[in-house]
C-alpha cells in the first residue's frame, strides 16, 4: 500500500466533502475517487501546493496515452475532458474550502471537441435488439426488462444501475430518478417496459432490494440467487454493475446482428430522437433526459426535424 501524501489526503477530504456536505451519490463519489486516483498515479507531485503547469501537462500526456484495459482503445476527447473537469472541481475545493493558494482551476484547459455525433438505432434494429433476449429464462426476462427500461425512459446507465424495487410506481407507471448534480426527475414506463419488468419481478424468488441483480455462477439454470448474500445488506452485493449492464446491451446487439456497436447511451439517444420525430417539443425532452441546458438537447435536432426534410422536398430545385 502506498504511503499517504498531502495530495492523496486532500483527495480523501474532498471525497468526504462531496458526500457529507454536497450530498453527492455514492456512485458519483466512487467515480470521482477513481478519476482522482488516476491523477495521483499519473503525476509526480505529492502536495497540492506543488501542482503547476508542468503537472497539468504531465496529466494530459497520461490521458492521451491511456488505453482502456478491456477494449484497448484510447479515451475519447469527451472522456478526457470529463476527467479534467473532475480535476478542476478538486482544485476549486482546495481554494474555496481549504483556502490554499494553488494552481488556478480555470487554467486547466479542456481539449477541443468535435461536434458530438448522435448514434441512434433504426426502427428495425431497435426491434431486433428488444426482441433478442430469451424470455423463457430468468436471465432473459431480466435482460429484456433492462433493454425496455432504457428505451422507455432514456435513463443514463448509472441511473438505471442504481434503481431499486421501491423506486418503481406501477400504478402511475413512473420512476423517480436521481440524476446528475443530485437533481430528481420523473421518467415514464411504456406498456412494453411495464410488461417486461413485471414478468421479470414475478420470476424472481429473492428479497433483494436492487431492481436489476446478477446471478450466482453456480446456478446453471438461472432459478435463484446466492442464498448466503440475499439479506446481508438488502442484497446490494447482487446489484448489477455498470460494466455488467453495458455487456448486456453489447451481447444482445451481437445476437441481433447490429454492427454499429450500440451502447446504453445509444438507447438514450434513440429514446430522444423517437420522441422528437413524433412531435415532442425540445423542452419536454430536455426534462425527460435530465439535461441542465437546452443546448445539450439540441444535438438531436439535426436528425429529428421532419419539417426541414419536407421543406427541402417541397422547395428545393424547383426553378
């Protein structure tokens, strides 16, 4: 175990501040902890007051060279910028809460991003994906419920992973979701999502609190959970991880013959574009997605405006 340094101890205090003072979720704190640990390992300074321009350059170089241990791919520019945003927030905490005279966070400049590309599924691809799970098994019932919930609600991956049974209201067909910055919003379940979730819940034989749970490897027929873990902490040990849910989507995309490598976020994009193509207004979609700024939601408009296509058809090249 590495010996604590003034910088690593400052990170620990910041993580405690996020949870105890700012009320950030455990998932958010865990995410920040992972990224700041990466920063600690990448730079050669041991004190917050020693952070300087060269330190930031060293960390940026690390981000450029970093390869995902599973996929072997480089980080996207957006992911790199998110990590720089976390670092800036940490530096801001040190200045505001610990009153340290350190490197200014606004001098940690983000990388230039290309305009975001929105990956969505065609209607026939979406149908093949949603129909791919074998719902004669418990695992298939669960995975069908996961896919239908993603497309019905437009939830983020982390939001879906954190769902518990108590969060669902089948009477109103609503789910209260705590999203980014702790903001709570209401999302809605379609008929297909309600049917899939109810089918999955009826097939479960456990009392675990998480909505989506994993299954013990020793259970080859998918009938039960590991009994030794069921009640220890409400079954939190059984909650599906973010990575596991990502793998669920990828698995069924392969089974459905979809070559564009969709992710949970692809289903979120598909949810938004489906609403807009069918006449929903942008601000309503903004609320359902939990976007802070309308400009974030506007990335969908260039692929969802049927009126522009009709104008082009009606008026272009008539001379």
